[in-house]
């Protein structure tokens, strides 16, 4: 597990409910959706689009801003059919801070 913040309020979520955090020296995204938190890669595996600039659709998929490829926040699966896989990690909130399972 990697600690990314002392408290969830330290993360600055945009209007799209996505924040940028650092994990082991690399940028990752943290999404807030339906009272849950999800960690995933900063860049889309297809063409490197910045996923923090994307949005979350009503079904809980992150939508890349470049080509609109969609990935499940829960398992990283490419749900729009292109065959890519998004790196993702479980987020754990606790009294000790915000952790990402690596």
C-alpha cells in the first residue's frame, strides 16, 4: 500500500470528480463516483490522453478526452470495445490516511 494523502479532503477534485495524486513518484488519477473512490493511470493506454481531463459517465466509466475510449473504474476493462486495459488500484480510506493498494 502507498499513502497518497493524510485525508481525502487534501485531494483537489475537479468538477468532473477527478483529482491528480502522486504515487511512487508518478501521477495517478483518483475518481469519486457513487460514494466510492477509484485510482487509475494518469494517461490513457491508447494514445496517452490525460484522463484527469476526461469525465465519468453515469455507468461509472472514465471517458478519455481524446478519443472517448471508456474504461471501468472498478476493473480497468475497456468497455467501448477497443481492447485496451487501464491500470487501476483499490483506494482505502482510514484514520491513518488515504492509501492506494499497489
